[in-house]
C-alpha cells in the first residue's frame, strides 16, 4: 500500500504481539475456554468495585475499531445510588409495560427458560452501571453536524469488547435493553446526538447465584468453512 508524503506522516509502525507461531493455537484455545465460561448474571453482590477497574474496562472497549475512526460512543459509568434508583424506577416501568402487553406471546414463551420478569433489582444492587450511548453524529467547534459512519456496527463491537473485558477481569455483567430507553438520555442529561444503546450492570455475582442451564450452538451450527 503506497502513501503520499503527507499520508506517511500520519502512519506509525505497527508493533505486533511477540507470540511464537507454535503458541498461537494454544492461546486461541485458552481464550475460547475463558470466554465460554461467560454467562449473563442477574443477581449481583453489592461488593464494591474500584473506579479504576471500571475506567480500564471502558478504555479497553474504546480501543474497538470504528467507521473512519470516528469512535461514535460515550460510556456513562454510574455508582451514584440516587441515579441508580431513578434508572431502576424508569426501567421497571417500561419493562412492566413490555411484559404486560408490548411483548408477543411467542416472545414471552421464548423468555420462559431464562426466568426473567419486569423486576430489575440488579440496577440498584450492582456497584456500577455502564450505559453505552451511540453518537449518531458529532458536532464541530461551530456546533455543526459532522457525520459518523457505521455507528451501530462500531458501537456493537465496542460493547462486545467491553463484555469480554468485564469477564476477563473476573466480574460479571448482563446486557439490559429496556425498551424504549429514552429515559436514560434524560436522567443522565446526554446531548441530542447521543442515543442509549445498552445498559450493563457490572460487579461480582451474588453468593450462590444460579444461571439457566443452557447450551451454546455447536461449531457446525455457527461456522461455515470454505477451503481448497
């Protein structure tokens, strides 16, 4: 790939991880084994998690690739008991409506094995909530709109990396998407160009917590391989 002189100034050498080719299969297997232990947890301990940990998790997520490197995301980290209370109150209001009329019978039946309902106590018990916002556009110094690209894809990748980082750190989380989520924008006083994307409670699991006995799809069900 050739670059002009001005473009060359904007590039730096890539520093690759120093991993022997013979070690790569084992490293890939170890990471898969770690991530295969990840589960969505709905019962949290109130054991504190240092702010520094949350900062590093969020900054890990923010290393995600994004369209034109626009990084169209904002992560709101919340430990305030009052704000968590407000979020729970509004989330449960929306969830109650969903479970009592908005969701189809098929949807409710599909949720039965997970044992979920409209009550979300984890929103107050978990020491931290991370609310991910997508920036549908940015603003320049003159407050004019600036395009962002592949926003949903970019924020989705960053959120996935955040979930992986949370698990790798020895903590647990849950993807929570009360619908609609506009109340998060109001409670957290986010600007008009930011839209709530996902809410992640973060912390330690409650003692003795149990999760649904689920199995994941097999390799043959999720992968199609094309080889010579």
